[in-house]
C-alpha cells in the first residue's frame, strides 16, 4: 500500500486532497499541518525547524510527499525573511529529509505567480520567471531548491506544479470567491482591476488536488520537472461578471485605474503528463447545477 505524506493539509487544496486520499483504499495517508494537530491522522511540524521536519519524515516513512505547506502571498510581503525560511529553505529541508528516507516522488505546489504578467498569451513552463512579489520569488527559489536536491541523486524524482487561480467557495483569495461571497452575504462591493484587460485562468481546488495526486503517481519522464496546473481558458473580468450575474446578484465596482493583468496557463505539458485537461470555469458555470455543488470537494 502506497504511503502519502501531505504537508499543509489544512489549507484549501489540502482539504480537497485529504478527501481524495481518504476515499482511496490503495493509499495510506499522513496529513501534516503547521497548526496544532487535531486527531490521530494529523501531525504537527515546522518548516523552519530541520529537526521537526526530519522527525516527521522518518516517523511516517512515506513513498510520496505532496508539499502544499508554505507562507501565502500577504504573509510573504509582510515578512520576506519568513517567506525565505518557510517557502525556500523549508522546502529544501523537507526535500533533503525525503531523499534521506527513500521517498521516490516529491510533488511541490508552486504558483503561476512565478511568471509575472505575460501580456496576452498563455504561460509556458520554459518562459522566463518574472514574478516580482516576494511570494513569487520565494516560490521560484523553492522550485530551484527542490531541483537541486532531486538532481543530486537518482533516487527521488520531483515535480513542481505551477497552480493558477484557485476557485473554492471557502476561500476569499480568488476574485470569483470574493464576488460570490459578496453576493451571498450582502458584503461591500468587490473592486475590479479592469474588465477586458484583467484575465485569469480559474481552476477548482478539487481539480488542482486531483492533478497533484496524478502527478505523484505517473512515471516521471524527467528526474525533475515543472508543469502548469490550470485549464488553459482565459476568463476576463467582464466574462466572469456576465457568467456570475446569471446566477447571483454580483456586487462590484471598477477601480479608477485600469490595472490590466494576464495570467493563463499553457496546459500542453500537463496534458502530456496525465492525459487529460482540467474543466474550465466557463463550462462549469454554463451547467444547470447549483453553484455550491460545482465547487464541493467531492464534485
């Protein structure tokens, strides 16, 4: 039976991945969290503490590590030092511990933020990394740290999944989620950074979780690899508002400045690796299913 260690298991993607793994009879899973562990299935650890990481990996002896834990965007900007220690050095420490314990496959949750803005075309994995935020730089450096560890030995393969804009109704990080919450709860209007000029690639948390799990299970063509995790479908703010208005009373207003931005995945490499495409948001919203049912972790 395959043993899978998931770090950051209490996050949005972690919750979806937990659901998938607990339903899989061929897998034994261990869920690691930064906050105090709750229940026998969880273990607490600290990415800033090498001893904590080594203890976690040696005690669980996984075949596969899916590394979701890390400091998110706002936290990185507040404390760049913590971003480096947790996202970069923490990933390096975990990869080293995994290598030492004989882990065969290490999957890292990176971010599309590493690309920055590419004007009006989908991002390819071989594009220059031009992300300017502390978060983007920390993810790019973490990818490099993982690559160095994986390539230092032929015993463990690794892959970094550059995740695009995650949609989950329990998260307020996505514009889609904020718009839905505003409509449902009667909150203040959501500020939009442009209509046609602001474009994103929206992907459900459950689909990201499935993608990461399948990346953990494929036969890797390379010792270290990177791949986009998105749908490849460009959705502008105008398109998003029009689609959502058919279902809920969207509350929004435009920013005085049109701050255009474009972040869409080229999904050809992901499709070559796992053999399928992730479902795009426009197609999901065009169905007649209730909004909440489209984004459940068991959807």
